[in-house]
C-alpha cells in the first residue's frame, strides 16, 4: 500500500496538471504541469511572466495546495494587490483541499485524514501543520499590508502589478517599495515566487529575478482568431504588454514618439483651455491648456487627468488656468446642455460652449496626430495624460486625454470653436 501511495505521489509530482484537471481546472496542459513543478520543486527565486488568460493563477492554486500537503512544515505567505484578491485565491486552495482526491492522497501518505483546522478570508491551516508561534500555514495579504515580524519559507506574489501600475507612476513606485520589503520576511533558504503579467516598462517586474516568459504565441492557449479580436479591442501598447509580454516598437502606435517638454510656463500665456468632463463611472476628466507659436509652427500643451467627476476637480482646473493665464475654457454642450459652462462662470472663469459634431477618432487623427511631432508639453503635465495619448487607438478603453488635446489643436489650427 505504501509503495502504491509513493508511486501516486511521484506521478503527481511528474504530472501535476493531471491533478489540476481532477480538481476542476479542465484546461491545464503539460505546459502548466511544468509551471507547477517549478513552483513546488524549483530552487531559488522564480518569476513566471505569462500572458493574460494563461491560467497562471489556476496553476498557483494547485501548487499551493500541494505544498501544504507535501511540505507541511514550511509555511506560505501569499500576496496579491488587494485583500479581496487574496480571498479569491485562498478560497480556491480551500476548495482543492476539500476534494476527495486530496483527502485520499493525505490518508494514504500520512495515515490520517486531512482536516482544515483554521480558515478565513486571509488564512488557511490543516492538521498537517503545527506552528509553535501560532502562525497559519497559509497567510494571505494585500501588497500594502504590514508585514513587520512575519516570516515564511515561501513568499508568493500573484498579480501585485495591475492596471493601476500602468496608469500611475506613483503606484508603480509604491509596489516596488513593498516588493523590496519581502526580502525581510523570507526565511533563510526560502523562496520568493512571482506570477503576473507586465503592465509598464518600469513596473515591479524590473526587480524580479529569474523571469520565465510565455507569450500568447508560444503557449497555444489562444487561437489566431481570438488574438485578432483582442488586438482590435485595445491599445497596441496594452496588447503588446499583456499578450506579447513586450513594450511595442514606436511604429506600431498612432502616436509613435515620446513628446518634447519645456519648463517655461510663459509659453502658455494667453492660450486657451479645454475640459473633457467626466460625471462618474470609470471615465476620466481631462483638462488641457494650449497655445500656438505661429513663428515656430509649434503648439504648446499642458494636460491634467483625474479619475474623478469634473465637479470634484474644478478648483484645480481654475487654479491652473489662472496660473498659466489661459482662457477661455471650452466646454462641450452635447450632453450637459450648458451646465458645465454655467458652473465655470460661477467660478469667475471665462467659459465658452460649443457643440461637438465631429467623429472623435477622425478628430484625434486629423488634428492631434497631425500636430504630434510639433507639440511641446509643459513640465507638470500628468504622466498618465501622456500615457493615455500614447495608448490611444480607435478601440482604446479611455480616450479622454487624446480627445481634449485634439479639441485644443483643432481650435489653435482653425482659429475658431
């Protein structure tokens, strides 16, 4: 009997994807078995960087479950971006451990039943674990949680870098600072295992060692037709980062060069302003100031971007307009029937209304694309504002910055609004 169990365990360690399929992850392949084996038996730190939709987290749930059974004296700290994300993973692991195949494996290997002795949204323990310090066998934390005094054999991160890191330089730096702290909680001889997908060329993956990459062309998990639909649905840089695991060459983008900058605010004096207003939801409020230098055939722009309704940032907008001496501020009346113009006028700001009758994609390609090589941005422009323009395509999820900048370029070129 013991020989049979040893044979079963050996087979599981050689083909863990088969166990994964038995516990509900029907799409796991031998490639996923390779990933799981590396998480369980590898040496040193390991980073798995695979495209979105590649079942990385499914593999991790299987690997954690097997570690808890086969390495029960070695605890695990698991980190994701937020606490709610942590709860999802611990729920998956708990569900796996409660499967009959796992119970049979433990009964045969340890000659006792598998019992979950502690379970919550952020911790999980079995009767195979006995900590004199009272620590859980598996502890889940959000990446910003306090880790002072905590220690683990396995420190595992999963998607601690997400869209917030792409859109915010400050968020990228926070994530990297927190990642540095993980070195202090790993036991001597322990491992840090990282899983995720890149979002930005300067994100936390720049600090992660031993990166193994699997893009959308090498895994065979996404059909050619599916890839084409995905490519059409998002910005080129977003598709390249999340599916090709690279940062695209400039020739692939509509706006194919990084802009120039000036630190002289006088370049904006007597310019105009524009706001692309958000009133809730996931939209951004984009604010742009612009001035045309006719002698040098240059347009100077200054841009800000907030993921907030316009009424919450109106004071910031009016302050920048007065500082840069840019008026009027142009407000589209298609949807709000002049409400925003009235609000600005109550702030003693010269506001002008206009009706937008041009297709947004045509407008952006006609004016912003045309002027892009002759635009100079004022220092202090939000990096997120620039990034949103660089990511723009006809199918981009967010186009507020590009739309606002194009409106300003159109007025500065034509001389009217």
